[in-house]
């Protein structure tokens, strides 16, 4: 399977910067002489249309950073699946730890967001991961298995979803799990998905948390890694380009 490199721009930048960054990545990708992974950019809501406009008809896709589970209605400040599809999004991050922490998102809500996304034609990227305390007390695998159980809907197809393993202690901290730790969790995710459904191991499994131009190649070489979810480094042209270029398939 071709790997996926997703850039999560979070709440950063201006319209001019978003346009420039998207156009610069596109230029690099168009000039590439080797096969590249899928590349997905996730700007904040106000710049989705701007970035879609720049990337329309190209190999780079656009994703949103969150979505509301209802189709429409009195939900001030929220954005629906229909609206995201309408502006040209194909992907959406769901259950990012910053949403869970700052917006108190529960597994119940996350599952509803995933169901609504799939139903409306958006591909959700479910973000899961353990805290530092959970890792220290040996509970990481148990937490991951529970999150898969509680956050995922009963049924879905392999091409409708992606899973991003993002240990909370690695996001934005510069700390990265060892290859062995990443593989252990990825192996568990693949195993859990395979035991739930035929072809479950084909659901793309991504790693996220302090990925840099320096460490991307070693992570992308791991057997169960189908891609990366990149925060800070996806805002820097050279760094993100090197990460994309480090893909192995
Ligand atoms: C993220 O927030 O999804 C993330 C992976 O951030 P960073 O790469 O900055 O750790």
C-alpha cells in the first residue's frame, strides 16, 4: 500500500501563508522524479477553500481537523460533513488528543463523528494514543485496544477509515517512542482490526508525534507503518518535503 503523509496545520497561519505553503508543496511534488506517497494537508477551517483551490485536480488532497456529527442545525461554531465535502475535503481528523483534552470529546462523540463522516463520504483519520502515565504503568496496549473498541463503529470498510497512533507524550514534545514501541502498538492495531473484519489489516495505520525531517525515514521503514501524521514539521516547507521524500512506498 502507498504510504500516507498527513500535515496537520492546527490553528496556525494566515490565508496568504496557507496559499503559499500549499503551492510550494505542490511545486515540489510536481517536480519529483520518484514515486511519492499520498499527501494530505489539513489547514484550519477558514483556509480550507483557499487550499482546495490551490490543489484542485492535483495529487494532494485536503482534510479538515474536526467535524460535527449532525447533518445541519443549531450548532453554533460547528461544521458538518456535508459542508466539508461541499468545499472539497476528502479527509477529516477525528478524536485528536487536543480535541479530547481541550474540548472534552468522549468516545461516544468520536464514534458518532466517524459514523457521520463515513456516511457522508469523508474518510476519517481516528487518532488514538496513551498518556505518559499510562505508558509508564504498562497500560499502553490496554488503552489502545479500548480506544479502538469504543471509538470505532460496528461496521466499516477498510478504505473508509485510517488510524493514527499518537502517544500524547510525543505530540509537540520532541519525544518519540522507540521503533520497537511503535511496532508493538501498530501490531496490536493491525491485529485488532484483522480480528474484527476481513481485510482489517489493510486499514492504513499511521504514526504521529514529534515527527521531524531527521526521524521520519526510520519510522517510515517500520513494517506496520502506513504513513505519518505530522504537526509542527508540516508547517515548514523543507522539513515536510524531506518527510514526504522519506516514504518507502
Ligand atoms: C499532531 O498534533 O497530530 C502532531 C503529530 O503534532 P507534532 O508533529 O507537532 O508532534
